C-alpha cells in the first residue's frame, strides 16, 4: 500500500478535517462505517479504486472491471465509491468521500465511456502515476446486440460507433496516458477483459 492507511481512525480524522463540524449522529454513522467496512482494504496487498459512469449499462461494465481486478487469495481488492458504507452513505458529501479514498488506493482505474460522471474533477485529484484508463473505442465493433431495440433506446452508446463522447481536455489527458503506457482501449466485452488483464500485468 503506497498511500495513507485505510485505518478506520485515520479515515475518520481525515474526513472530519475536510468537512469540519458535523452533527453528532453523522459522526457516529461515519465511525460505525469505517470500523465496520474497511478491514478488507486495510489487509489487502494491493487496492484498486474503480471509477466510471453509473448509468445502467455502463455501471455493469464498471462492476465487471471491479470484480475482475479483485482476487482475495492474491491479496487484491478493488472497490467503487458505492462499495464504501453501502446503504448507509455516512459521508453524504461524495467529493470528500472520493478524495479520502482516492488518496488511499494503490491504483485508480477509470472505465471511460464518455464525459459523464464528473471524471475531469475526479482525475484532477489523482496522481497520474497511479492512474490507468480503460477507454472505450467507438470506431470498433459494437458491443451491444444489433437487434435490441429496447437497449438501443436505453443505452446512449448503443450502435453509436463513430461518435467520440470526450471533450478536448479529456482527450489530451488520454493522449498523455497513452504515451505513458497507462491507457488501454476496448470496443467489446472481451476487449474490456483484455484491458483489465493489461492493468493487472502492470500492477502485480
């Protein structure tokens, strides 16, 4: 573990340093969360903080990356922001919650399908040497079923092969990471799995 500890008291102290005074009941909820949920991160040899769009289909892919990076027997644990105190959300302030846990993860992995989700703000808080991006390539074959009209209406990326949904700032960052060997593109479910394998090859 290269950053600050996942120790419950350290996490609580840092959170309070960002937020200042809080109602006693919120502090109690935070204390219960950090002492109840963080042990597996503290004990892991390597941690990955997985970011991405939480819309329905995109979130499926974020969670698949999290699950593929996790191997408890090998001492690897990956997590998303939602995995921290699930169902409680003692933090309430997502920005502070992100900062506290981004500082502690050994590696940050962004599943990038578009500009949605505040990624520019998030990536501005991350050390570049810990960051890996799995960028969807819209020039490749669609990963969505071609005859699924319902999904076509629900999934904004469905069938949209040529439309790059990243602005100039994000593309500039991606070019930098590509030069550093920390950007991997994908255009299918199997391609995403291979991109995860490349992250693992770089980090274990």
